[in-house]
C-alpha cells in the first residue's frame, strides 16, 4: 500500500520496521535485506518455508519425515531441576 498511512495501534502501516518495538538496527537491516522496509511489508511477508496446511493429522497417524500440523492441548506441565540463566 504505497503512500498508505492507516494507523494500527500507534504505528502507521507505512512506518519503517525499525520503529516496531523489539526491532533494533541489526534486525531492521536483516528485514531490509529481505525487502521488508515498512510495517505493511512485514504483514504481507511470507517466509520461504511457509506452508499452508489447514487439515491437522492425529498424533498416531504422523509419519517420520513428513511435515504435518498437529493440534493438541497441554493439560499439565511439570518441571524438574532448576533453570539458570
């Protein structure tokens, strides 16, 4: 949308990606190398490996080496030990 200035929150679609929270100079340069210069470009960008797989596969029908979409629910989380940073 060249020249568009629609606001999304407090940032315009034609704003430079470097003004997005969390995008610093290094990441902004990486986006620029991909041809992503504005917020609008970022919204419309699909990665090289993007695949649309609308139908999910039950876990017991997964095949080794085949990319699949699995839908599940985490019912419980347990951790052991400690996490150090």
